[in-house]
C-alpha cells in the first residue's frame, strides 16, 4: 500500500503521518516513510554536496536568497539541478517505493509528484520542465498511490504556524498564495484525493485518515 500526504506548509501533515505510522505499526504492519519532495530528498542532498564540492559553494548557495536565485538563473545550473532531482525521484518512486510496497511494507510519502510539479513550476518558470523526457518518464513510471490526502490551510494560518515552528526558509505570502491556488484548482489533485482541512482538530483529521486507509477496521 502506498499512501501520499500533500498540501500547504503547516497544515498538519507531519502530525498526521506520525499518528498514522504509530497506528499502522500497532496493527502489525511494517512502515516505510519517506520525504519525497523533488530536490529535497536525502538522496538529492548527497548530490548537492557533490555539486558544491565540485563547483564551489558560491555556485549553488544553500537556502533561499539572492545568491541562490542568481545561481539558478544560469540555464546550465538550473537544468542540471532539475535533471538530478528527476533522476533522484525516478530511483525513489519507480524502484525503491515500488519494491518496498511489493515486499509488503506500507509506504507513506510526505509529498509526491504534484508537490514537485508545483515546486518546479514556481522555482523554474522558464524551464519548460514538463517537456523534458526525464519528467515524462518519471510521471509514467511512478506508482499510483492507493490513498492520497491533500491538506488545505489558509495562507495566514500557514504563515503563523511556520513562524511558531521557526521554519528556516519559509515561503513568502505571495508564494503560499500561488501554492494554495494550485493545490485547490489543479487537475493534479482531482476527486481521487481526500481533502483534509488543516483547521480541523487533530483527532477529527486522524479519524478521517484512518477510515480511508483502513475502511473495514
């Protein structure tokens, strides 16, 4: 079984993933949980270290800021970044996640293809990444989740929660507005997705999620 959690920052995904993971383990199943946002996975962190060691830290600065924006404005650097991010996800989704699920694990993905699509669209608006053969291969070979949850939260509340959590690189209000609009209107998040209101009490959301994952329990 493959379960996906997507949605705006601060909407409760991590909390619900922890609760669901505990419940699944108590039910006797093995859980494989992974952060799978394109460009931010553990595998990609390794690639970034290699790139920075090869090209220098100034070539690809960490975090957000004018230095990083300048580096990513270089078409060679941005295309290389995108290609490595896609290759990383291709290995993670088409090979590792598929194998883990086949071997009987319950796989929980914190973010999935839709979240990466939003990130690439906002961070690389001129890249036309959707027409890259690696992206098409990634979409074609990634397994379809058995259950998908989309967490929605007002932008103002997302910003408040990010501040409380001391997020090191929070999105700006403008970016959050764009993200929320795509989450709520894009066909990537169609009727197959279960929408979870981030303003609902934790126990209510947990009950909805458990009922969708284990409908006959």
